């Protein structure tokens, strides 16, 4: 896709994610924060950039449905 056609906000978000990923690669591995899908309040309070840069892990803690 032609970079000139991408909206400015999307370009800024992609650049910020790339910068955060580079910074995380330089730092020693730190434990990830985990947020359950069922904890809606915590999930809504997490910054989406932290999820995209793997600082926060979202996991499914619901019980599987019987088949």
C-alpha cells in the first residue's frame, strides 16, 4: 500500500509501536502483565499500545463449553 494514502494518525501509531518494540528489545525481559478477558474493567483500562507491544498479555480464562 502506498504510504501517502495511510491516514496520519495510523502512521503515528505504527511509528510509536515500532519505537516501543525497539525499546523493549533493548531492555531485559520483564514479566508480562496478564489481563483476563472476563475482567472487563481491567481490560478497558489497559492502553492498547501496551497490548500491541507485548507488555500486557490478554488471556481467556473462561471455561470451555461442553460439546
